[in-house]
């Protein structure tokens, strides 16, 4: 568990390597909580008074979560041996949620690399 938290803190913007289900699940949980906060702030925006700052906070949260979520999604796709160009699905609103849930629960496929058979 400590290794997963260390990976989250130090490799939040790294697109290389692989990410397991637990690490992706933690990112997805944080992402979901931030999305709820953003929706709440966005619903309270009032352009006539100081509530306009909520728009700034929404944009700030969006910027802070964008790169880490894209990075962990790319690493998770690599862990599942799926083509990483499917990261484009993250930009389709409803489908991206279903895609992230799939990535959180999917088990890695066995590698097609047969190099371990020749190590005898």
C-alpha cells in the first residue's frame, strides 16, 4: 500500500511505466471526489458578486487533475496491454466514465511475449 501511495506522489505526471488496479482506483477515487466538488462549485457561480471566484476554483481543480488522470490512464492501458491511443476516450463525456470504471476493475491480460519460455 505504501508503494502505491509513493507512486501517486512521485509519478503523478509520468506517462511511462505501468499502473495497477489499486493505483488507478486511488486516482479514480480522488478524481471522482474532485469532480463532485467542481460540480458543487459550478452550481453556485453567481456573476453578480464574489461567487465568481468559484469559476476560478473550478478551472484550477480541472487543471490540477487533468495531467495526472491522463498519465495514470495511459499507464493503466499499458498494464492491460491495450493500445494507448484509446486515451482519446477520456475526452468523450459519458463514455469516459464507463471507460474509467472498466480500467479500474479490469484484470491485466497475459502478455504475448514468449521470451520467458526460452529462459530455461
